[in-house]
C-alpha cells in the first residue's frame, strides 16, 4: 500500500520518541511511505518545538529525524502533473490549501493519506475524497 504521510503525522512520529507511531513508519515493510520533499523544511522549522515536546537531547532528535527520513520516499513537487495539482487544489479549497501538495501526491501516486487532521478529513470526504490510512 502507498501511504502519503502529512506533516502532523511526521511530527507525531518524532514526538513519540520511538513509540508505536514512529515504529509504524519504519517496520511495516508491506507499506511504502511517501512525503513531499518540503516536509523536511517544515520539520526543521519546528525543531525547537519538537525538542521541547520530546525533551530529547538534540543529537537524539537528529537521529530520529534521520530514521524518519530513511523511512520516507521524498517526492519533488515538480514531478506531479499540473492537472493533478489543479484537482488537489479544488479538493483543498475552503479547507486548507497548505494540504494541497499531500493531496496531489495521493492522486498522483494512487495512494492514501495518513493524517490526524480531522477537519481536513471531513472536508475532503464532503468533496468525494475518501482515501485515508488509519493504523
């Protein structure tokens, strides 16, 4: 199964300090996990917040970042066709346009979205998108 991991799931995987969520990303060999390359920027932008939440030493957090990155296949946004972007934007319009890259990846890769954003799920379902992963 192809699974697109959104930012809040990646954040939770780091914050769980190797808990079940983090293990889920690294041990399910039957799944392929994907994320847009910009996810790395988002995570590093919130590094201090993650450090406070986990109370991990910075070196341990950087190792967790490394493990997370190794478990994801990072995709360049430029590899997704314009028509797919337009459909993803239509789906995210009125919900949260910042999620457009994740939805575009789901459409392009024929994947499901792994998110903890219930507002996003409800909004997308109302527009006919119901491709979600739950652990």
